[in-house]
C-alpha cells in the first residue's frame, strides 16, 4: 500500500454537504478508533461477482485504513472475469482474496460490507458485520450493533467518496480513478436517469480533478480482451434473432465455462450500442444451467420480464434466480437431472466436430424455446 500514498490530492470542500449524517460519521470514527486500539485487522467485503462499483469502495477504504496504520484485506467471491474488472484489478493493483479461513477470523476486529447486503456474498456468510455501506433499494434490517450507512443513489462509490470527504481524507489519484470508474460503471455513464442523482454527478465532477485520466480511459473504454472473449462475441452475434423489427436482439452461445460467464455481461452491454431497445444473451453454462443476461433502454419492466420468460424449474427453484433492476437483469436456470444426463452423453462424443454439432443442436432446443417465450411476452406487453 506504500506506493498508493504518493500523489495525494486534496478533495474539494465547496460541495461538502451531509449526504451522510454527522452522527453516522462520528459513529464510524468511534468504531475505527476501537479497532485501532485492538491492533487487529479489518475485513472489507464486496458482493459476489464484483464490479468496479464494488472494488472501488473497497480500495478507497483500504487506503483510508492504511493512512491510520491499520491493516485491511479485501474479500470478494465469485467471478471477476468481465474484462473491465480484470483490467481494473491489474492496473490499480487491487489485492483481492476469495475466501476467509475460520482459523483467521480472530485476526479481524472489524468487518465492513460494501455495495450490497451480507447475503450477497458467499465469502462472508454467517459473519457479523460492524458496518454496511450500500446504495441499493430496501436494505435489510440489522441488529442494533451494525452501523448502516445507506442512501438511494446511483453508485456505492459516490457514498464512499462523500464519506472520505467527511473524514477529510486526501485521495491519491489511483483511488480517485477507481471511484470515478465505479460511478461511471454503475450509472452507465449517467444514462440511467432514474437511478442517477446530483450526488453522483458532483462526486464524479470532483474526482475528474484528481484522477489519472489516461488510466481511467484505458480501464473504462480500452480494457484488455482475450481470445476466448472474442470468440464468445463472434458466436453470440452470428447466432442472433431480432424481435419486433429490430427493437429486441436475442443472442445465443452454445457453451461457456463458469469462468467466462462475466463475458456475457460485456457482450450484452455492447449489443445495446447497436440501437436496440432490449438486448438478451442466452448461454449454456458448463453443461449445468442456462445463464441469461438482459439489458434494456425501454418501457420494459425488466424484473417482471425475467421472472415470466425464464420461469424456474420447480425441482430446482432453490438454486435458480431471475429478476433485475432498472436497465439490467438476468436469470440462471439449472438443468433438470434429465438435461444434465443428456449433456453428459454429448460430452462422451470423441469426434470434436461431431461433438460440437450435437451440442449446437441440443442448445438450439433451449434457445428456440426462450426466443418463442420472449416473442410471446413482447407481443402481449410491448417493449
């Protein structure tokens, strides 16, 4: 962390308004003072399958604790495979751990959850959190010993930025770069009007006076791609269907590994740039489930759409999920035992070309079925 302390910039004070109440800021300070006296570490947790607006707040908090000579570790489970995520982690040198061992729990005197509730992280299940910082709707109710710092704004990075202002922390430009990325990412560059607030706009404007612009652009727009990612982009676009003229685009990918599911989000994000109102990608994840990503800029009620179109198998409902929020949604539908068995039979085919053809044909059954369901929904409800 020593390097990160260089090139510190003062945060502007002219827009210092109480997004976070003075009472909560003081409560935060008292808890930090207590952990400093204990000599223990701080655990910083983000939601599974983290994104820039999860990583940036964790990075900023780790820097804050570094300035107080308190050791802190970042934890995040699931996949970070989206190319913006991997580029951000590499370029900003964010050290992320994917598990915390039971025997190490005594080393930590303090646990913080960022950009989500504790039930959204597999790493932190059954842990008690001292502080939760979040910007989503309907936060869970915690016990009296948990400090909840919450506001319904566009990005958790905005919340953390104003917390740093209230704590009078001068940010180094790489932390400022991370927070600006978090805001840009979660607000879709302020295009999500229903979720973007003046707090987000003000925070981003001030961060632009501090951050590393070339690094921001590299991570935000010119992030690294790998061959496997390009192959998925090509397959998805070659296997596409349009619905209601060209209002909705549905793409299909025969098979992705568990480590490649984050690529699907990137593909469907880019598809929205083609001018469609709704973009959907449907893929077989490692022969055990159907993975769906949806993006929209329309009148579609995305949560209802995902739940109705991608109805869950009753026998697997505890493992399935479908839903969304403004502009973004998805679903995961586990294969039935019969479907799992069929895929295992296909895997035994020894001829690579023949195996590919059989998998394409089998996946096509799922793809055609869901395209038909999407067409029915659009015809009934419109876009």
